[in-house]
C-alpha cells in the first residue's frame, strides 16, 4: 500500500438499523443537517460490499456547514443488518475511525461535553 496516499474522504458510510432515528442523532450530535441526496433504491454500485448481491436500501449523504467529509447513512430496506463475527483491529480494511472538522475545537469540545447523547472518553489536549 506504499503506492497510495489518501488525502481526503468524500464521506464515511454508516450502516444503521433505524434510518430516521440515526439521522436525527447525527444532526443533534454532529450537526449533519445538510442533505446532499437521499435515495431508496437498489445499491448497484455497492456490490463489492454486499456480497455481490444487490441490496435495496434507504440512504442519504449529509454534511454540516463546518466542512469536511459527509456521513452516508445507510439502512437495508428488505433485511436486518448482520453484526460482524470478528473483532475489529487497527489496520483492518475499512475506516476504523472518523475525524470531525471543527472551526473552534474548544467550543465543540464544550458542546460535546454537556450533550447527554455523547460519552466523552478523555479530556481535551491543550
């Protein structure tokens, strides 16, 4: 992989069981309230990720006005998603963690700190 340099991500896919509930959460927590597109069709371009079996899904791409990549919120329409049968480790294929862009890190941290929907795992490094 030394020949590749990832310099940006357009969006990160987030599989969910309840589209409306998840999107409300991502708006409340991350201000992902600008809908770029919303679609309820068969995901033909996702075949490498769906076992080469076309899957009907409801999805949207949403961004916030801070900039950065968007969230692609994705829910199967015809079946319940399966959990993985292995532990995730740093270095596995896929995106392990996403970063959120902020114009004011201190203010964002304070907003997150007092939001009951967010569990802060550490203190802000200053």
